């Protein structure tokens, strides 16, 4: 007698993901959907999407979504949560959205201690618009707008958003995870759940930063992109909990 070992989470619609081969958004979507199912909060959750590759999650999940202007997800989520405080509200954002055009929004929502959950998918590039340099692009990393690699003196240095936001008094929880190995995928799921539990317990603002590959934007095949995370990305963006109040 066989037992079921795999199934589509009920939080996901019956649609095929159309992300590029090796993209991390599909894994993150799966972890998010599994967590919503296991916590039995699908019907009480409202997501706020962003402008970027992962923005299509509004069409992939069986939950209500708002689709704001580029970078404005924290502001829209703040309004939704204040009007409907009984709902679980989260933002799903990329590094170009959260760490560039939306820096002001995320900093002030975190500083105010809004009882929100943010999932920050960091792949160090503008994946949707052509692989341009992002605020999180590593020193020496090549992109379509720094073809010889990011230069610290000319382009400035990458921003570590988790370390920065962890300094704000309104923040209750910040953790950086990744999805390059089965163990790290399990760790990422645990962090996602913890962030939602914090919101249920009205602790304030939580953010989970998820280091994710962009094989197309990085110029790697999928296997090499995941190896790049371990060899090049994690030495700069170290994993761990930066705040847990």
C-alpha cells in the first residue's frame, strides 16, 4: 500500500509556473503555500505583490492580493492591515523593489513597527528588466549596466537590508535564509512560519530575506547558479537571525 508523498498545496492554483529554469521564486512560492496550508490561514491572508518577476504570484495563489506601484508594497500593506487588523498581511518583494525604489517604504513601515510580514527575495539583480545592477549586486559581479563588474569606488557598495532593518526599534524579527540545499530550504520554511506566527501574536514587523538564484541575470546555468550562492553570495550575505525580540 503506497502513501501520498507529494501534492499541490491548496493555497496554490492549478497553474504552471512560468519562471526561468533554475529561478528560486517557484521554491519560495511552494514554501509559502505549504506554510499557509499547515497554519490553516489561507482564507484569512492577504498578500501584497510587487513589480518584478515574482509579481505573478497574485495569479498563482488562492488568496486575495493587492498589486501596488513599484516599491509601494509596505505602504499598501500598512493600509490593509490597519483597516483589517484581523487579517494576516504580507508583502512579497524583490531587491530592486524593496532595496531601491521602495527603500523609504520598507524602512518606515519597519520603524513604525507595523504588524506585517515581509518576504524579501534577494537575487542581486533586476531579473525582469534585463539583469541590471541592483542595490544588492555584489562587488565584482557583472551586469548589463556594469559589464566589467560592480566597482565599489564608482558604483558604491551593496546594501545589507537585513542588518540595516534589524537596528530599528519597531522590528521584532529579521532572518536571512537561502534555498540552495534541502537543509536550507527547510530552514527557509521554518523562518516563513515564524514570521507569520509573530504577526498572529502581534509582535510587530518581521522580515525574512531569502537569497535566491537568477541564472539568466547572472549568466549561469541553473546548477552553476546554485553553486554561485554558496561560493560567492553567502560569504557576503551571511545567513542567520539578525533580530528576534
